[in-house]
C-alpha cells in the first residue's frame, strides 16, 4: 500500500483521549496504575502536567518496563 496512514487517530484526537482518561482517573479519587505504550505515555504525562500533576522521571523516550509516578 502506498500513501496509507499508519494510524487513523491524529495528535489532536490522542490529546482529547488522554484528557478524557485523566478525567476518568480524577473522578475515581483512588490511586491507579496505568499500563500503556511509550507514545501514549508521553502524551498522557504531558496533559497531566498541564493539569498540575507532578511527574517523576519524565523522559522523551520510554522503554518497556519503565514506570513513572504522577501525583496531584
């Protein structure tokens, strides 16, 4: 296939999905563990920082098995 996008969802939609997930996490008012892949983790943490979360070990690239603690 030529000129075929690998991912249907764009960055804007990914940020919207991340913010919806953060809303869900905040509404539960409980500690949570989130397991995800590197790009989404980067997007999720960036949006969490915008909302006032403190993030430990913020990196550009995440590898399998990495963890980050985000607190509000």
